[in-house]
């Protein structure tokens, strides 16, 4: 198997080129993790693609999120599994180092064209002179709120600032006679989207910058980071408007009508649309103490695996062209709720003013994407940080310092 650097050099030189149209019928495999709206969207894309390319069949397989990475890592080196694979942008380093994917051919996916047409955040997918993967859609965070609970509490509009968030959450929190919380004002939990909210939103809103040196150096162990953690933990410890991990999963509590507010990504829209009896709205994330707005943007990408070769490689390239087309992006928006990966498609006045998509689209204009060395390990650092505070009584200052030290070890192990 060729090394990643050799792949990149070959692609840049045009060695990995797309062949002529497939002469005989060929079947390729596409893998993604199971998320109902994503599966539905991909079913539509595959149907459209096969109609336009009757000599190519795309077989989709999907797996539970918890098992997905393990199955991909086992299948491809064995010459089995997907020819095109979906992965989280934060996993790219792992997939390149393990030689699971190969670069996109420059004669079809011209880097200059990509950088002119896609959101700048996709540059994280570039290695050398070639792109390793591309997204169909991107996503940002927003504040979901339960309109029925707002009406019951006499709240007319969602909070625009963090101070308003606290006061609104107080009005929405419900407790039983023994003082136990039965409905939280706002969900919290670092296993969901809160680790992004803490890093890229709260830390910046309190005047800091979570990382330095191109995300190679942790920088949130400062006054801004301490203020951000104090605000976040204060929702539980000071204001009593939340319970970390309430009903196990934050989105489950919101879907069940047991949470007044919930911070999540645009990918949650499809699932909430199908939740019977839930009346909800969306607002931009509340601004910080001095009016600072910030957001986090992420994306899932598709890539051609190292397994794909010959006619399967040619078919995989054609499929990648379609799933990164404007048509595919619009279908993904309509079905999943994730935003087109091209500003020209995403940042239209209609999208920016849309009651549901609008807050996410507007959030893209001031969003940052964390460049992860190891996304799951870096997330776990913040999960552990909050657990030490809540369960072990560690001070906020010590917990933040320990988290910064632990995350720096992860970064150093990768970059040095």
C-alpha cells in the first residue's frame, strides 16, 4: 500500500486520474454511521446518481455510531468494506495515518476551485497539494427552545445574551416537592455539543482564544477560560437550572418536553421535525457579556478509501462529484437540516431569513472550527473536567488546569 505522502504526490502530479466512463456495470460500497435523516438523504442521492449513471450501483451500509470507526478500521485494510466512506472532519488525521483513504484527484477536485467555492473551513481537509475529503454539508450550533414551555412561563422571546439565558432558564426549571429537578431550564453535558460550546463559544465570548499556534497549543487555561467554566458550571451549581446528563442524553430530554432550552447542531432538525407533539423554535446562540458573538462549525466529509481501485475508483470519483454538487447539498439541507458547504448556496437571503435554518446559517458567519488531533480524546478531557468538579469537588481552577495539561499531552503526542 502506498504511503499517504506518496498518494498526495501522485495526485498532485495527475497520476491518479479519472478513467473514461465505466464500460461495464460496477458496484461500489458507501458506508456511514446510522442517523435516520442522513440515511434518508443518502438514499435519495444514491437513487439520483444511479439514474444518471446506470452502469454504477451504490450499495449503502450503515452502523451504530459507537461501532462505526472500529468497523471501518477493520474492513478497509482487509480489502473489504467501503469504496467511499463518511467520516467526521476531526478524524481526518487518524484516517490518513492509518492509510484508510486516498487523496481526491486534482484534475477533478481542483484545490483552487475548492478554495474558491467552499467555506474556508474545508481547508482542514487538505494535505500537501491535494484534498483528502470534502463535505456535502456543514453545520453550526443554535439554541433550540420549547415554545409550549415558553408560553407556560410567560416568556415572549428566546434569550439574546448569556445573562438572559440564565434568567430564562430559571423560569423554565421545574422541581417536585422534594426539590428534585423534573424539567431543566437548559440541558448540559459535555458528551453532546457542550464541549464545542465551551471551547469555541464561551471561551471566546469571555475574551479568550481557546488555542494558539494553529490549534497546536491549548490556551483556555486563562482568565477567559476560568470565566467560561464558571458560567457553565454555575448553571448547575449556582442557579440550579440544569442537571448534567439529565435523562442520559440532552437531546432526549428536549424531545421529551423535559427541557426548556437545548444547544445543538443543525443536524438535529430532521429528528425534531418527526417528534410528535413537540413545538419548538430556534434562535442564534446568546451573545457574551460584551456582546461578542461566536459559534462552532463542524462537518462530516466523504472520502475515497484506499480499497478503491481501477473501475471502482473511477466510479467512486463520479459518486464523490455528485455528493458534493449543489443539487446534493440542497437535498441534504431539505432532508437533514445541515447547511450547504458552499457559501453561494448556503448564505442566500432566503436561507438567512428562514425561521429554522436562519439562526444556523447566520451563525456560520462568525463560527470557528476546532482542528482536532484526536476529537474523541479531546472531548473526553472536558467530560472528565466537569465530572471532577461535580463528583469529586475539585475546584474550577484546578479542574481547568488539569484539563489543559491533559489536552496538551494529546496535541504534543500528535504534532511532535
